[in-house]
């Protein structure tokens, strides 16, 4: 990678360098230029191919990661929708149960009131019957003793 960067910098320096006006015909070669000329084309092509393959692997990794993140978002959205639906169902069931409980409590209260009324009526009838029997007995005794 370092060699590639050095190569690119050297090529840029060579291509974009301005030649001096009074430059001699055969300038002295620097070490960088000498090293650039010494690198064979095959080696440069291998380095470029290696760089391209590394970049391609990184691109495919990024693509895979992006796809997995998208799938994770889709899964989370599906979970959220499922939770929302479950919440709505539970809320509806709770309302139905609350109404049924209210009706059951009303029926129970009415049944309790009926039982209490029947007990009162039974007690009243028992008391009335006893007092009636006592009254008839006193009347019969009064008639006999007279």
C-alpha cells in the first residue's frame, strides 16, 4: 500500500511538475524517479489488481452489512407491528372483560337484593303467622273462659 502511494505521488509529481525555463536537456534523475522507472509494469498491475480486489471485498462487506441492517430494521418493524396488534387485542379483550364484569356485578347485586327481600318477606310472614296464631289462641281462650 505504501509503495502504491509513493508510486502515485511520484507519477503526480512527474506529470504535473513545471519544467524550468533554463532546464538542461538531460536532467539528473532523483531517487524517486529512479525507483519509479525500476518498478516493472507487471508488479504495478499486480499491486493495482490486489488493491482492486481488497476494495471489492470491502465493498461486498459493506453491501452485506447494509443488507443485514436493512433486514434487522424490517424484523424490528414487524415486531413493532406485532406488538401493536397484540396490545390492541389485549386492550379490546380488557374492555370486553370489564363490561362482562360490570354486568356480572349488576346481576349479582340484583340477585342479592332479591334474596334479601325474600328473607325479609319470609321473616315477616313467619312473624305475622305466629302473631296471628297467638291472636287466634287468645281469642279462643277468651271465648272458653267466658
